């Protein structure tokens, strides 16, 4: 069923943000940073800024743990985007509409003006995949903004999985969660097509390696 009525969308946003917040409060989070300075809590104290990338399937991890107004999350213009916007705004994120594949030019302009002092959050395989693939729009955004990319891997222990393209993960209450963050990828401001593709592949490789490490780690917790 497609939800279109503004009041119904608002109600879903209120209920969804409440459920995400209550569920997130039960999760035991663990972190491993190759560079401790990229930890968002450290970075915001020091005034360092990054693009934090995580795959679509694990968005409930940062949706609870990193829900700060200084985190601007890029949400697609696809038909379910307004529902997600209503949820994440109530969780505490800043929001920019667009994606790395659609509405990108407008989103880039809006992000460039909003992130003078803040960070960005992007799901580079969203909104429709392929799963765990990094679209080139992410590295183009990094090139234009000058922000390094932190491609984090995140995992929940034995989550419920949706039958969707991304196998969306919903953590079980009182379970464990792990995040592995590799070193930042810096994209040159003058990167041409070949350089962008090289950076895209590097981000994707690091993210998938971090996902594998996070999934192995969380099973040992």
C-alpha cells in the first residue's frame, strides 16, 4: 500500500522514530576504528568533517547511534523517501533530499551549502541497489565538497532480514552490534572520470571488507 496522505505520513514518521529510538536503546554497540580521529563523536569535538557511508541494509545502526543535527543524511527522491525523511528528522538528523543516482545535482548544491560545519551520511547502494555496490555519485560528492569518505561496515548479531533487494537488517532487542571503520578515502578535487572510478572502487572494496570484518566480529561478542 502506497502511503500518500500528509497526516498519515506524519503519523508513520512519529511511530517509526519512536520504535527506532526504543529499539536502539537496547542494542549493545561496539566500534573499531582504523583511525580513532574519524569516530564521529571525536570528529565533531575537533571540528573535523567527513562523508560517512554505510550500506542501505544497516541504516538502523547509525539511525539510532549517530542521530545528531550535525549529521545530514542524504535521502532519495524515490516514492518512500518522504516516509524515511519524517522518521530521520524526528530522530535528530539533518536531511537533504536527492541521491547519488537521482536528483544528484540539486542534492549536491544543497549539501554544499549545508555542510559548512557539518558531516554527511550517505547510503551509496541506495535506494535500489545493487546491494553493497558503491555508486560513483558518492565519490563525485566527495570530490566537489572536499570531504574524505569513511566507508563503514556495520552488522547486527542474528538480525531479522527483510525480503528486499538489500536484505534490510532489523536488530533483535538486546542484541549486539559492531561497526568497523577503515581509514578515509580522499578524492582529489580535480578527479577525472578514471580517477573517480578508481576512488569509487577503493571505497567499495574497503566498505565490503569492513562489512565482512564487522559480521565476523559481531558473532564473537
